[in-house]
């Protein structure tokens, strides 16, 4: 029976090689098109001219605005659309945006889409079909080259190159005509736009127009032209044809029509951008301020061990972190400070800075393992006066409405904080894809914008304080040297001595700590 071993090895090798391309793909470098190439871009340049180099900002702190802004930027774009995302999930909101992107490409807009490779799992052909449009190009960042054929072989392929494959492009960027951009925490998918029953992420995005968009255009170009970004066609056994694209468009239109009939209320809610456009109004409400766009160098993921500091977003953010003297407010969906973060936060608190953090509770987080990386630090943080708030699991399963937070109401039991923001001395605010954890600092790449504006900082602080309210969050405290949770129900305050959360969540949290996963979280 010894002959079976080489046969199994041959079958494994064949499966690992499955999905590799059968033709050569030309990979041409390209750059962001100048804002002056379009009437939309020129109108923004004219609007920004009187602000002497400052950029205009507006928070998109509720899901409806976040979706509408993306859809309207597609409709306004006349020369280029550049999209960079970690996750793109199928759903009605994604399909609507894809339909708009195809219409933009039809009218001659150049569309470049850069996706982290994890979002393409099992979807190479579906994604690649869009790139059959002559105006659309799609690339994958840090792609898996072996084993793309099945879920099993993909998992095995990643294990063979885990040192590189666990490093992901976590950036979220939406850029129109190199003159208007959206940055923040939202990926693309119904759960990010309040369009998925019983699963909603609370998040913060920011619209920025003017010079900040050009800065972010440079970041996109660095990733797009990186050797780590590969055309989607490279991973297809044959190149999709125009007929394949037309078949996909037909199915897309049919699915949207079916949704219009079967879920008319949601369809109309998302389609508000067609009947009640807001972009012109938002442009009149902008806060004009100095800013700095920050991003990790794409080569960060190639580092052996910890990356060189000059490659890191955190190095660029360090002056704001070190300069805070009165108040630091942080919103981080996934919070694992590690020893360096613990030293920084307790040091600030010991120096008299009011330090407050809003993160997920064990019962609310969508990744209990990350909670296991955070929980061991709570006591030390509290001992030094750091204020900790943990967003609760919200009531309302079965379609009822929960409390309003960030301009929207929770529905269902699977609402979870996904926001990432910092406010420094009520003066500067940072909004982007960055979580305060080792994964964002060391392994993933991130992008965000630091804005110097007390007015904008006040809006971000208001959102943070809403989330920290007793009816929405537990305030974690020390009582007789033990951790307790204080919250409010039906207008009455009460104290819990046992951490809220199911036994399964507790096990996942404990296990991640027991096996030493902290630096990977």
C-alpha cells in the first residue's frame, strides 16, 4: 500500500495548484488622475481655493449617510473612482453600489478597485467578471498564489506561508475624481449600512474634500502599484468575456428587481440617494481645517518580524499621542493595548490626562478572542484612573427598536461596535481603519486622517459620549480590588459582579489568552 503516499501527495499538489492562471497578465502602473480632469473636481478645487490649503470635512456617523455618500460620489465622479477595501460582502447594498460603478464605467469613468485577498475567497470569477469592463481594473493585495481552488486548499495554502498571509490590508478608502474621499471603519456589506436584520455594526466614517483627497490618492497609488498588488485576471483559468460581463449584469439587475419587490422598504431606504441627494448640502456644511492623511507603507507586510518604525502609521500619529496634555478619548472596536499601550495609557493618566476608552463588551464583540487579549489589562488600567466603557449587547431582537447611537437605532441582538477614532485635548481627532491593538500596529496596514479642528473634535466626542451612556454601555470599575460592571436598565443603575456574556464567549476569550494569541490579535 506504500504507493498511496505519492498518489496522495500528487493529489494534494494538484489541488494546491488549483486556481492558478493559464495566461500571462500585463500589470501596468497607473496614477490618480488630477482633480482638474473633471468638472466635479474643478468645482471642489474652486470651493477649497478660499480656504488656503485646508480641507473640508463632515462626519458620516450614521449608516444611511455612509451609504448615500458612497453612492453619490459614484454618481458625481466624471474621471476616476479608486476603491480600497479589506472586506466586501455580498448583499443588497453592495449590489446597488456595484450597479452604480458599472454605470459610471459605462460613461467613461476609470474605476480601480483594490481588495485585500481575503475578501476574494471563492469569488475570483465573480470579481474578475467585473474587470471585463474596459474601464474597470481590479487588483488583489497580498494574494495567495497556491491553493485558491477550494476553501480547504486555501486554508492549507495560507498555513504554508503564514508569516506573510496573516498580514492583511485593512485599509478602507473611497475616492472620487481625486477630490472627494471617504475614510473610516466601514467595510462594504449590509451589516455596515443597517441593511441586514439582526446584524449591524456601529461605525464612523468621514467625508473629506480638497487637498486631503489628493493626499489619500497618493496612498492609494502606493498600494495599487505595489508589487504585492496583482490583477484579478492572474488567478482565473480563463479571461472573462463581454458576454460573461453582460450575463452578470443581467443577474445583478434581476436580483435588485427581486429585492425591490420582496423588501421594498429596505430598497427604498437605500435608494434615497436617487430621490433626495445630499452631497451639495453636505458641501455647504463642511468644517474646513488643517489635516494630515496617515497610512502604513504597503511594504510593512513584507517585514521580517516587527516592521521598521518608519513604515508605520503609528510613527506618524506619535506626536499627537505624545502631545496630549488634558484629555484623550478613544473609540476602538478591538482593543488590545499590549505592554507598550499599557505603559502609554497609564503614563498619560498618571500625568493628569483624563483618559477614556469605549470598546466592545464580551457579550457584544463579534470577535471574543480579541476580548481575551483586552481583559487582562483592565485592572491595571483602572488602577491608574483610565475610564473604561464597554458597549452592551443591545435588546430588540425580532424587529423592535433599541436606543439610538450614532444617529441610528440598534435592531437585533448582534449589534456591535466597529468604530475607530481618537480625540486629543478636544482639539484634534483621528478617524480611520486603525484599532488600538497589535494587529493594527504591527501586522495589518491601515489608513486614516488626523484633523486639527475643535469643531470636528466636538462632533466626534459627542458620538463617543453617546456610546458611553449608562443605558448603552457598562462602565467598568474597581470595587474592593475586583472588576465590576455598572450600567442602567429602565432608568435604574445597577452593578454586576460577573462579566456579562455566554459560556461560549467566555471560553473563546479565555482560550485566546491561554494559547498566547495576544500579539496576533
